[in-house]
C-alpha cells in the first residue's frame, strides 16, 4: 500500500504574482477576454509508503509546512490517493 | 574578530567575502564547508551569495537544511553576528532567522547593476560606521530579490527600526515598492529584532576596495567596506 499526494502550492492572495499578470495579458491578447485573473504556482507529486491514510495526511502536511511551501508567501493544499500494489 | 564564510554547493561569492575579510580588513577568516556540523569559535558567520543547491524549489529552501545551519542558528541564538548576502539573505529568511521572504523580481528577469541604497539609521552593527553617508552605492545581482512580508510583519520591522537599507529611485525618492525589483517598502536589507542577524540583497563585498568597486561619489567606490567594518567594530567592542 502506498499513497500519492498531489500537492498544489500557490502564491498567497496578498502576494503580487507578476508571472500570473503577464499570462493574463497574454490570454487577453489571444482573445480570451473573459479571463479575470491567473495565479501561477507549483504542482508536486509525492509518493509515499505506508497504509495509514491519517498518518500520511499528517506527514504530507508537515512536508508542506517545513519545505515544499514557504508559508510566508505561499498557500498549499493536496489530495491524497491510495495506490494499489501494482503501481 | 574571527569570521567564518560558509561554503554551500553553488556559492559563488564565498571567495569574494573571504578576500574582503582577510585581505582588505585583516580579519582572521576561514571557509566552513556546509557539511560541517560545528563552527570554529568565530564572532561572525557570513552566508555568501550564489545559487546554493541550484535554487531548487525556492532560493535558499534546501540550503536552510544544510548540516552547518543548525550551528549557524545556535551561533545567532548566542547573540553572535550572522550576515547573509544575496543568497545568504534568502537562506536566512527560509530558515526563519530573518522575517519575510524573497520572491522572483517583479519584472521576472535577473538584475545585475549598481544600486543606490538609503541607509535608514546607524544604530546597528552593520551600519554603525556609515555615519554621515546616507547613500551607499553597490551592485545587486539577483533574480529573486523582491522582498515581501505581511502587513503586521512590516509594521513590526518599521516600528523596531529593523529596516536598514532601501533602494533609492533615480530622483532620490523611495517608492512604495522598489522600481528595480518590486520589493515591498523598497526594502533592500534588514536585521532581526535582536540586532545580530543581518540580510541584504546588494553585494557589499563587490564594492569594498578601489580596484573593483567601480566609480561612485566622484571616486572609487568602497562603500561596501563600511558594512564589514561595522561588524568588525561591533565584534571587537563586544570582547
């Protein structure tokens, strides 16, 4: 048994995201005028061993807080999928 | 004063810092490799610029877990001096030894040029010898130098006089954000509340002797030397 954590790290709402701003402009130039905002973050897939979902949840949260996200400027969330033995 | 310059994989200003400390100021300085777990008995630890661990994940994010960093934190805890320059500043914020964070420059590209810095006050070890010089010139060389901190954090920094340097605009004004990289409150350098841990994005070690400092103030620029001298005086005075 194992888990796959799909982790999304995004700039916090109060943090200027100039890259997202540039992409918003680009989309507008291409005619996607309905776009009101783009925020660019980071997506990570972390595979971990174990069979206890609650424990994995706690561990992944700790990984995000200690290293994967800088909570001064970034928010994180994740989904935890159980992986079968064949993967 | 005795000083240590930490060498991380990807440091590229370590030799410059050692040179300024040892050859320009005559300080007993040595390198300390990142895999060491103990520091030699020193007054000052310098975390130099560069791209430690290739800036993987975020600048400074991996370096903060380098084996030597626990000793650096303990050194700071004892009230001894720590000075992070550029990547060193990024590492100190990631390690929580300084508040805030350094984000990708507002205009997304790497910036390498001289900047003019407004010195906020001289009541710090780093700025104590800059008396009478309200503006210092030295280069920046960074892609991730946009200082950010939340509102409460900024109030604390300002209230406690922890902001040491701000980027000056061409018209000598200080912007709400720095024109050069978008730093909040134009912040270029800060210290911790206790006043023994310092971080700045500009490079004083690259403007510390006439041969390489370039021109400024109608002569050769050695403004950076003043900051190292301040730390030296502080350490000598503390003995």
